[in-house]
């Protein structure tokens, strides 16, 4: 689709602009993906997302170099590599072994305590760079709704919990004050509210697109095209470009469906990819079409709606708190993740779930077992692949292909 090339072109131009801003010495934030990035966007402060930067390193085929070096330096091999890889690259320090020649020291660091090792990884960042660090809380939830995605859209106060929200609002306000100090300016009045309103419109467009794809008789677009058309706008969510691109993507998908387009005319098995992208081998997603099997689902498009849509109620910072307080947990942890993946599997008529299991990424890696159990109980076949999103060293592509191919054959045999 032409919109895929447009998204890639925008990202290239943005990357050049970001590199120029950082090279000129502008202060930027380095933050985990499940933090309130909207704070920085509303301020107009550059932000580099840890997991995005990790995927860039992996795509440049540099992950093995830095992971090997980290273990020689004494870091154990069970750290969450998706989140730790950028730290290891920064510790290497050699321009020739890093994208862009490496990042300058950030103006501030931010992570959520959504896993035991994230605060420790970012503490190492702070020691390395001297940048101020904010670790946001991840307060427990004693009774989440089974269909959490429904009450979290509106109303969300009772579902999240007032005490939990009060804590997160206070921490976001503190983060905002730090960002303003580092940037040397205040967030303009109304900027966050306007940004949140545009994000709401953007995510509703993605919601429409996900439903179009779910309702289509055959898959109209590969997930290798879905991902950039969602993820690039999501990194820039709420910008004028992102909102316009979400419209372009929806319209392009609708046009393909109207034309009767199908990525696999002989579609017989619909699969879902559960977990983050396999960034060093994205071609894996298309290798089963000769068996009539397509990857019809990845988390990025449907989660743009269920994970991000939060009614404003006149308090954009509280709505932002309701968005981020369980953001990572919704995707990966029981009890949230199992029910959501079952809902999505049924909506998209999924026959087979392919689940990436990053054993070192705790607790997310172990949360996949609960997702698989929920899917099996709903009658959805599963195949588990032991792999890491950015660590190509242990990736056995032939074995992974065989496991999925054999699972497809079982699904086809069962259907006869």
C-alpha cells in the first residue's frame, strides 16, 4: 500500500530531524514505551523510546555484539534484553558499533516499575549518563474487570481505582515538572488536553480499521504492513501527521477490502502473532502462505484502541494516568492479557496462535503461559516459540518454521 511507504518516509524524515536536534545539544527524554510519553509530546521535548531504539539496534544486526559484550562485562544473561540492549550499546560507546554513532546523554530518564529489572536497568543509565531519573509506580490491582477494555474506555475511575489514579497523577505531575525544568520552558496551557483529544480521534480510526480487517472475508493486508502503519503513528500519537495517517490507513484498508483483495487467495488458516515483533526477522510472518496460512493479527493495531482510548472528563492528566497505569500489564500479565487475547482471537476468527516466549523478559515471558491456557480453553490451538524479540543469537529459524508449519498441518487435518 502506498500509505506504508508514506509512513516509512515520514519516519526517515523525523529521524533526520531528531538526530539534528540531538546533535545540536537539545535536551531529550529517554523513556520506556509504557510511560506517559504524552508529557514530552505536549511540551515539544524530543523523546527516544527505549524499546524503539532496541528494535533499531536489532534491525541493524548489532544486538549480538552488544549482548555478548554485556555478558563479558558481568551482566547476567537473564536480563530483559528488549529493555537492556540500548544500555549495553551505550556502555560500548564506540560510534561505529551503534546506530547514529550512538545517542548523546539524555536530559532525563523515565521508566515504570512494571518489572523487577526495569528500575535497575534505568539506574545503570543514570549512573552512566548523570541524567535525572524518574521511576513511576506500578501499583497492584486487586480486582480487574474480566472485560477491562470496556470500562476503561469510559467510565474508567471505578475500574482503575481512585487511590491508584491519585498516585499516578501525582507522579505524572512530578515528571512534567522535571521535564519542564530540563527543557527550560513550560508546557503551554491546554497543550495536553488538545493532544489527548487528537489521540482519542486517532485511536478511534485505528479501532475502525481493526474491525474492518476482522470482518473482511480474507486478510486484506499483511501484518508486516499493519505494524508500520500503526506503530509509526503511535510513536507520534496526537500529532497532525499521525491523525492524518490513521485516516489514510483506514481508507486504504477499506479500499482493498472493497476490491476483494487478499494477501493469500488460498487462505485456509488464520494465525495471530502474540508478543512484540521479531525485529531481526520480520520476513518470518510471510513464510507460511504457501500452506494457505496467514498471520491475520498482531497486538499493535487492536491495542491502539483498547489500550489507549480513555475519555477525558475535563482532566487530561487523570485520563493519561488511567491509560498508563496498567499499560504493559494489559498486554502481558494475567488476568488481563488472557481474556483480551481470547476476545481478539474470536473477533478475528483465529485458528492458531503463535506465541513468542522471551524467557528472560520477566514477568512478561512467563505471562505467555497464562495467555496460552486461556486460548486453549477457548478452543484456539497454540504453538510456543522460545525466542527473544531482539536477540538473534539463539534464534533457530528452521526450528521455529517447522513448529509453526506442523501446527498449521494439525489445524488443517482437524478441519477435514
